[in-house]
C-alpha cells in the first residue's frame, strides 16, 4: 500500500526535536518557527509534558466518556482559570475542524436556525460544515456545498449590520478567527468584533470565536479575540492545546445549555489527551508563556518593521505574517534549505511565523539575521 499523495513534502526526515529546534536524520539542526502549523506551544520534548503523559499511560491510556474521567474536570478548571472564562463549560474533541463543527452545530441547536455567517479568506477546517464555512472553493467537495453559509467581507461592520437587518431571525451564528492564519495573518479589528457581539446580542445569535490557530496564548492573550473587550459565546481551540497530542475543545458560555447526546466524540477528552493538555497549561502558567509570547513577539515585530525589502508586517504576539514583494517567492525555500529555518506560508507570498510560545530572543535573532541576508 502507498500513501495517498495529498501533501507536498520537503525532502527532510526529522528524527529528534528539543525546544525550538528539530534535527534531521543527517544530524542537521533546524530552527522551528512554524511548530507544525502552530501546534508546538511549549516546545518540543518538554520534560514536564513527557512525564505527565508517561505517568498517565502507565495507569490508563483510554476509556470512553461513559465513565467519570477526573482529568477532564481538572482540565476544565485549569483552562477556565488561565483563560479567564471560569464560568464557561468545556466540551472536548480531537481537532480544530471538529471543534468548529461542534460549535456551529451547538449554535444551531440553541437557536433553532440554520444560517451561519463566515468571512472572506476564512479557514475553519476541512470537515463538512467547517469546510463549507472556509473561503476556498478548491477544497469544498460538491457534498459540502450548502446555502446555509453566508460569506461577508472580513472587517466590514457595515456589511454585517446590513446582513443582520435583512436576515437576523435566520442567523444561528457568526464565526470568525481573531487573526486569520491561512488568510494571510489579518487581524480582526476591535470595531468589527464589537459589532459581531452587538448583532448577536440583538438578534439572539451565537458568536463563535475560532481560536484554533490564533488562540491558546499565541498572541500574548489567551484568546486572540480578547483584545476587543467583548466575550464570545463559544471559543474553539486545538493546535497548541496538546503540544502535538491530538486534543481540541470548545469553551461554551453558561447560557448555552447542555442536553445528553447533543454532542459526542469517542476519543474526545481521553485520559492521555487530558494529561497532555494539563501539562501544556501547567507549563504555560509556571513559565509565564503568555508574557513571553507578547514580549518576544513584540521584539520580532519591531525588528521586522524596520527591515528593508518587506512589503508589510502583520500580527500580534507570536503569530506573525511577513508579506514579501511578488518577486521574492524564493525566500521561504531559502530560509529552509540554506539557513535551516522552518517557517510557514500563506498565499500569495506571506511568510508565517508560529513558533513555540517559549521562543527566546536569541532564536529570534537567528531568524532575523538569516532573513536580512536573504533580502539584501
């Protein structure tokens, strides 16, 4: 049997990883500023993380949600405390797409409505409803197409107000990223997020904050949307939640009521997943990683904004987009193969930085020096 060829692959085999660095099978060291799509939040191979998972595996690795799992309760309490949403409720699943699916499904249950507002350049996942709310026709199969998704311009409060005035009694939810990742690192404005909150309040719709990539401390705030001063009804999370272990969830405001069997997930919230997620939160708190993400992110942003040869710099904390001129399409590849630095990208020519939240200024300087060499 062969692998189904859906991923364009770099000819690199990683055999070891530690902190913000990975090592290939030839012993070459790479600086990892992408963290496997923003997944590595506390660094590769963190000792507390390994100990937590190993100890849990020695006891019980998995049982279903038909029994009490105390680790789920502990995770909900710690997540509520660190995020500042202590009165919210937690539903656990496995991936960002699954989190967004469940968030939209819950909103539809709660309101009895079908319409979901999403925005241009949005990315919410690849499963049925999540991909329908993603602004990329190339990955939407015919079976995923639905008239229940309304796409509006991102960061356009007037278009949002108009849509609600015309269809407010049909709209179950509004879903938006705090910072669009695949869309090119575009941050939602405060007025835009506040307008979403106002419209959802007025028309009894649900505000879903997609924090899968931009959340979990990456911006220096727990959820990227928090800088707007308003709360969403549901926050979706995954990526950095398990530092590489598949775990995801939705944080649900207290006014949204649970009912047995309305949501479910076989593997969601299993013992090992909770151990991984608890370890991440424990390290984030003990090592002040939200503060480090803000400080190191500001350090990078200031340096990048002073660098020649860059068309634009966008982002917050350690979610940064570096837009290069159209003729500099080789830079990302050169960073990887000449300088041994992993970065991400967003089309057409944006380099994405999504490193571990404990990235040091020394590692940041390593990247800045390499980028400056490539641009001059």
